C-alpha cells in the first residue's frame, strides 16, 4: 500500500493530463490534443517516477522532453506562438486553440493543482537557464520584481497595437515574434544569470508569465511541506533553494511561497528527510 502511495503523484498527473487530452480531443474533434497532452502528461509523470526512484537527473529529463517538444516542434515546426504574445493574439482572435489552451492548462488553472510545476519541469527558457553555473543564487533577492509587470504590459500593448493597426499577415508576425521573443528571453536570461550569479534571475524579476503563475500557485494543491518534528532548523533547504523559498514555514504565506518551482532540491538535501 505504501508503495502505491509513493507513486500516487505521477499517477494523479497522468490522470489529470489524460482527462484534459480526451476532453479536448472529443470536444475539438482533433486527435492532436490527445497526442499532445498525453505526451506532456507522460513526460512529467516519468520525471516524477524517476525522482521517486532517486534518479539525479529526473527533472532535467522532463525539462528536455517537454521543453524541446514545445520549442522545436510546436513553436518552430508547427509555427504556434506559445509565448505570452501568442496567448493574447489567440485570445483576442476568439480562438481557443494551442496557445490559449496551453496557457489555460499550464499557467492559469493548472497551477491550482501543480503550482509552478511548469517552471520547474517544462519551460523551455528555464530548460536552458538551468544549465548555467549558478544553481543557487549567490546573493539575496533583489527588489526588482516589478519589472515583470512592465514586461507583461509590453506584451499586451504589442498585440493590441497589431490589432488596432489592422496588421496584415498576423500569423507570420506572430511567428517572427515567437522567434525574436525567444532570442531576447535567452539573451536577457543568460546575461542576467551571469551578472547576478543566479540562474533563475530572469524568472524572479523579468518573466511576464509569472503575473499569471504567482497568484494561482498560491492556492496550489501540491506543495512541499515541512515535518516540524523532524526539522532541526539547519537552514540547508533555504541555502539550496534556487527561488529563495522559506519551505520550513507550512503556511500559505511562507516567504516567496509563490516562487516555488517544485524542483525538490530542498527535499533532496534535507539531512532529516523532513520535507
Ligand atoms: S518564470 Fe517564466 S521563464 Fe522562468 S520557468 Fe517560469 S515561465 Fe519559464
Ligand atoms: S534542511 Fe531539513 S532539517 Fe534543515 S531546516 Fe530544512 S527542513 Fe529543517
Ligand atoms: S528547493 Fe524546494 S522550496 Fe525551493 S523551489 Fe525547489 S521545491 Fe520549492
């Protein structure tokens, strides 16, 4: 029974993604959704399974499986703009297709269940940033998180301007925006990581998607919790956390709680298995 309980999280993820996959397949009459969400769900569940089996590179495996699929296959080959501009574009066009569905599942409603699991296991920007040398931040968090709201507003204004200007060939513009947007994200993300000695600096201060992710993940069903009876307050979990989360506080108001990407570095490094 305890063996089964151990593997419950990956089973829940598979069930969740399969529900979405089948529901979209049937309602949209498009087998792409079945294959797409089944693949993503299976990749994430595989990563969780590997983590439970204590495979060191479990999370990196999922990041590459999902991140490359979304960036190369959906973004470059299928020419779907899965960035935030693509979300606005399809939303304002009244199209409930790839980018809008992706946002609804991964970044708006999904975080109610799996928090910022997207950021830990699937984002193709972080997939690259996590290869950089500063896995744990060298210094304290900066108070410049407000930049994300400017980036969020800029993405919105950009798409509204295209609609107001009645730009022709919007699909081509959105594809170019996807390519250029990614080049900018990678450029800024890598530069910032080296300047601040923090791989996840882009996630903490710039990424506009966090405007959706943070409030929704506040209510997340999946959370890392601390067993106070085992914890010896050694502080190691805090030191290894890439997102500066105070995971020893079990309340929803824990410091930087909505920054947790469920990477489980804290749990892996806790000397008392308290997490
Ligand atoms: S914060 Fe943004 S860039 Fe970072 S992992 Fe999440 S979605 Fe990706
Ligand atoms: S690493 Fe473990 S024992 Fe140390 S403070 Fe964190 S939860 Fe407590
Ligand atoms: S180390 Fe723990 S608290 Fe920090 S982001 Fe990863 S899972 Fe969340």
